[in-house]
């Protein structure tokens, strides 16, 4: 019987608010068994870029990453945000290690090709995550804290979507553990009514997902989040939950199932 592990992805809005982050990390500390934290940090990157006179360009919620922006996100994600989270976890008694995909070759990507005529620049699409390296770290009692950066094996850092990092990490670890993947953000789950925070849809299957997209209930950034969740389930992840960052006990939010 495999041990359990929980992969928690926390979005930038929570990471960048001191009190929300502390509450999240305190709850993360109390999760039983092995665990991994994956973080974003897009808002911080936008603020720092603005201070440096670098314009942030977005297409469908995705950041265009030219050379100047790549330097910003590398500093912010891999440095400022990642080490801040690691230090706070250490203060809570969690022995954490901050990682990008380049560290120990944990996550290899390729530069995203032109898509619908859009050049996203130095953005990575993941080719593989090294499950054995991660397993070895975790089995030493260390909690990985993963920044949304990967590399291409040719010396280039690539900006990579944090939801994707979390899903790829969860899928890789399914070789060694029974994995629960949790996407945490400011809402209580996937909502039937965007204006009603209590209208949480408790379970969404693949068939439900297509129906909810067609009727407009699920839209925008929630679409790729659930696509990542379903891909994770299909590739061995035991459970995926989308929930509020203040409710990561596994008893709340929306559970994603294949069928």
C-alpha cells in the first residue's frame, strides 16, 4: 500500500497577502503525511516589473515573457516569493526546500511554439518531471516548495504556469504515492453562480465539465485549471480538489473525478 502525499498549489493572491499566506501555511503544516507546495506570484512580478519600467503583457490570462520579463519572473518566483515561503515554513517547523525546475533537473520543458499567431516568448510547456528525485527529497523528510519556473536543458529558464507545475508534480509522484492534488485560491470552489460564494459544485466529472463549459458556468482561467485536474486524474492522481485557501483539510471545495 502506497503512502499518501498532498500537493498543494496556492495562487499569487494568497502568496502576496501576509495574513492569508500565514493562515495557508499554518494549515499546510497540519496536513498529515508527505506534502509538496507549489506557488504562483504573478501579481508580485507585475508590480516589480512596473517599478523597473517593464510593461506586463497578457494574452488570455497568460503572461508574455520576453527577455526582460524573464529576468523579472526568475528573480520574483525563484527568489523573492519562493524564499519568503520557505522561510515562513521553517518558522512553522516544516523543513522546506525551494526548487525551480532547473534544480537537480526536476522539471524539463520546451519553449512554447507559436499558438494562434501569439509568441509567448520564454514560456515553457512541460515535457517531464523527475519523480525519483522528488521522491528521494521527500523521503528525507524535506518538503519541496516549487516555483513556476522550468528549464529546457539548453541553459534557458522558462516561465511555466503554476497550475501546470502542480499537475505535473502530482502526476510524477503518483508512481510512488497515493496523491491528492489541491488547487487553492480565494473562492470556496468551482461555483455554479459566480456571484454566490456558497454555490459550490461539490463534484465535477469529465462529462459535467464539458456541459458546464458549454453553458458558460465554467469560463476563463477555471477552464485550464480543470483541464489540468482531469489530466492528472487520468494519469494516476487519486483525487483533485479545488478549494478555498482557508479550507485545505480535504473536506471542502469541489472534487474533480474522471467519471
